[in-house]
């Protein structure tokens, strides 16, 4: 009985030590992972991105975008622990650059957003969008041809503010929700426009016919009126050439220049400098091959008696002639080489400065010679000038 009540020996002291060490280790690791998880979650939030004032433009434009409910890391960090670790390592480098002020402005992403980030939310295989009501954009076909999402949608979240030169260091303090909303309100920087589509189609040698993308043709109501083609389209072009050019510039087989609206930056840089002469709708009619195809056809008014009648018609609307003809003797028009000056040279008696504008030097005592008739009409000149007279 005495043996039954005998006390057991105490456990070895080293076991207590191991138990304490293991307990402390578990507690330490638990606290480490908890803090790490909390820190990882905190540094992965969009608000954390805004904690650096250099990122204010990106943060406030994102907040005003259609992707404001999608965290920054969802697009800018590819899935996977390895990519997350790589991103955090790059963040340490960026923190060093921020501290030493050696970062590059404007801030740009080193890598473009991959399609996989977009496809996390969007099913491109079944995505057909109609921005204008009659325009269907088959995303699956673009995907098949290797067109990446970022090629068309680079301004979706931030409105291309770096390209717009809105993110330089001196501007960071100005950014808030109001500025971000204003920057994202300019749709041309947010959504792909027709220029984006046409440039890509031309580069890939894909058709640029309107009917290839537009199901109804998008013909304006003014174009459907009976007198539009023969009477009113020129008048509309005189006031709305910018609108005409939006559609018809891509119908020209030859490149057009100087018909786009001058940017605010160009106007600023050219302040107090000589401005280039503004081109008119008449210049446009001669430059755009789509217009020339029709204008090159002889009008019904140019009948057999037109030479006798054209003076009266020109008096009624002289500018109308400029849609095809030039006033000068030599014509650069791609429609017709017949200019007003071909038959109606300027009067020397009215313009005493004609020698200065003459394409070749003319002396003060120059006489009428056969060489003059290489360009001028002999019959017209001799109606006033004789061989022995000065051409004045």
C-alpha cells in the first residue's frame, strides 16, 4: 500500500525548457504572420497607394473612373505569391527613390496591364459593346488577332494623365477629388475613339469601310435630304468642316494634313507668331479623294454653252467655282488644271507690283516676247500689248 502512494519523480528540467521554447515560438510566429498579413493587406489597399503624394493623380483619377471599385493590385499585380513578393520588393526600391527624390516624373508603369488582369472580371469571348448604338465591337475577334486590351483601353482607369503631361512634380499638391473627376470627364482620353480603330486597321491592313463596323452606316439626317448632294453639302462644310472631317478623312486614299483642329498647346506655342493660313472646305474638297471622285465629274451646268455663260454664273457665286478651280493661272488642283487665271490674267494696270509676284525675274523695261506665251495666252496678251510695247 505504501508503494501505491509513492510520489512520481519530477519530469526532467530540459523538457520544461523545450515546452516553453515551443510555446514562445508558436506565439511569435503567430504574431509575425498576423502582423505580416495585416501589413500585407494594408499595403495592398488602394488607399495605401495614395499615401505617397506622387501617386495622388493616379489615385484620384482611379477614384473617378469606372474601375473605382477594383483595387489597384487587382490590375497592377498578376496573381500568385511570387508576383506579389516581386511587387513588394519593387515597392521598397520605389520607397528609396521617393526618399532620395530620384524617381522619374511623370510616373509610368514599367509593364503594361496584362490581358489576364482584365479577363479576371471580363469575358472577352462573349463581350460585344455598342458605344454608338449601331457599332458592334467583337472582342473575341480582336483577341484572336492578338490585339491586347491595353491597346484600346489604356485610358480606362487614369485617363492617360501621364501622356497629357498632368503629373509633373509641381502639380501633385493640386490634385484632389475635384481635379480627378474633371480629368476623367474628358471622354476622348478615357475611351477608344475612331482614330484608334482606324490607325490599327490601317496598320494591320484591315478594311476601313464604314459598313465593316457600322450596322446602319450612321448617316446624319442632313445627308438624307434630297438637295444635300447637289446643293447644301458645301454650305454645311463651310461651317462644320470639323464634323465632316471626323468621318470623311478616313475615306480618303491620300493622307490629309492641316485640317485637324489646332491643339491648345500649339496655339500657346505659336502665340504672337505668324499663323499658317487656315484651309477651307474648298481646299478640303480638292485634297480628299472621296470628295474628288465626285467633283471630278463635269457638272450639269458645264454644258456646251458654258464658256459663254460661266461669267454670269461666277458673278452669282464666285466662291462656288473654288470647289474645283483655282484663281491663279497655274492650278495645283487635283480635280482640274483649268484655273481662272488661265484665261483671265490679272491686269497690270491695276496692280503695279505684279513683277514682285512673278515666278521668274522681269526687268522694268521687259518687252512682250515669245517666251511669255509659254505660260500666258498669246491672243489674250496681244489684245492689249504689241511686240514693240512694254508689257505694262
